[in-house]
């Protein structure tokens, strides 16, 4: 089944969100030299001539408008949505979109498409809310509100018109029920498919001792690590609240700064963005994932590949790992429960933790490798083909 993954190769990288998800899928595609899976690229995909001409004229007419880059992008999506092109999608049996914005941009084009349309949204809340709350600055949103509010329309169109909506697990739908009043009405259970994700085994570049020595952290100090954007949906402010109630604990944070001011304490260490968060997690005693809403967090799978005792909020996709304490994955519902679990783990025998972490690696190898992920993806496409 010839499948186009509607995402530009040049934006694929080993990071978070759809870019990282597709990096793993593409890497396995390349290893297998699979001739049926395609990604958008400037090498093989060229806009049809009528589209190029109309787009050039449109760009000339709108070049004088004063818009932010984000507002100009949404305006471009609206323009594209009413045009055939830029590509003839009927070369493919399946087109798989990885954002509602991309899918809406092809609204007119999809009217002529004879194959099946898949959507994976990736966002830990309703896509419109994720965009205006976590991507845009509030002042920018207010300035171009009339433009940005179209993003809500993009989401409704995409969920209604996709032939299949793909989630990593049933629990990943939970944030949509919580943040989108219309989701229950729009959701069609016959269109929902579940595809568990996988990630490559990550590498640790520096040893625990090297990291602790470079940060002046004593070897016997209990360290909690956090990786991700410093925003509320990721639970960064929740972690601050927990830290303020703990004694004799150091927190290591990796990731892009957000709106919250971190504690001014020598026991709170901000690493910033790094391409090697795994060395810092490996140097810690506990990896924490305190999300307020969870789609399906790839960072947890990455930490499972090296075996790291983890404490995760019992939200969305995290619920997949409920009851996995024997694999070193502990859960909490409330901040009080999180504090209890941290204190329990601080006093737990280190050899028991090592045994649980070894079991965690075995769970990863059995279920969450890229090989398993790709095999499940191909099986899903085969099922769609059989049902067509």
C-alpha cells in the first residue's frame, strides 16, 4: 500500500512531537529500504504548474501586509485550503497527516483524493488550544485573533473528515475529552485506531559520576530529573511545588524555558536545552513526568530504554503503565501521592531499584522498540487496505 506521510523530511529530527515520532519511523523505513512509505521532500515532490503560478501571484498581492510569522503561516494555510495542489495525492493509496493544520491545508485537494486519509494529531490537548496557549505569545494571539481562531476550524474539519484517526493508545484520547467540548460529538468510534509508539534505544554520553562531579552534586544525593518544555501542561509548575515541600533533594531540569520562574536554590539546576538529556537522567535517581495532560510521552519510552526508575502522573497515555511498579514505573494522581512516592523511593533499597530498572529495559525491548513500532504501523496499513 503506497503511503505518503505528509510531513517535510527537512523538519524531521530526533526531538519531541511529530518530528521525533516520524524520525523514528523514517529511520526504520530507510533501514528496510521500504518502497511503499514516502515522506514529503523537495527532491521528489514538485508543485504542479497552475498551483505555482497562482501561489506566486498570491504572494505578490499579500507581500505588503504586516503580519507576524505565525499569522502569515495561518493565512497561507487558509489560501492553500482553497486550491488544488501543490501535489497530486492520487499517486498514493494512503495519505497520513500529522497535524490538523497540514490536513486543512489540503482541504480542496482532498476532495479529489480517492484513497484513505489518516490523521495523528500528537497534541496533549485539543490542537487549537495547544496552538494558542503553548505556541503563541498571548499578545500575538490577541493582535491576530481573527486569523488564529481559524485553527479551531482546522481541528474540527480534520477529525470529521479523516477516514481514520490514529492514537498511540486509548488513554491518549483523554486530553481531548478534557479540553474539547465538541470531541464526544465529533468522535466516530469506527474511525479510531490505536498504534503503540516505539523509540530507538538512547545513548548515555557521560557517566553518572561525570555529570555529578561537573555539577558538584554529591554521589549520595537523591536527584530527580525532568525533561521537557517548562510549561503547565508538562507539569513544570507542579514540579516546583513538589520541590518546595521536599528536603535533601536536587532537581535537574532539561528543556526549553517557559513562563514560570524556577526556584532560586542551589538544589534546583537548570541545564537548558540539550541534545543529551539522557546523561542527566542517568545521573539522577528518579525521572519524573508530572504532566497535567498526557498524549503519549516519548521521553518516558526513551528513559525506559536505559532503565530509569520513573514517577509519572496518572494522566492520558501514562495510564498505559499503571501497575508497572515491578518495572520501576510508579504513578500518582495527586501532589500528595507524588510526595509520598518520592519519599518512599528515597528510602527504597538500591538493589531492588536496579532490579526493577532491569525489568523496565526488558519491557522496552519487548514492546517499544522502533522495530516493533514499524511492524505495527505496517500491520495497520495492511488492515486498512483489507477493509477498503
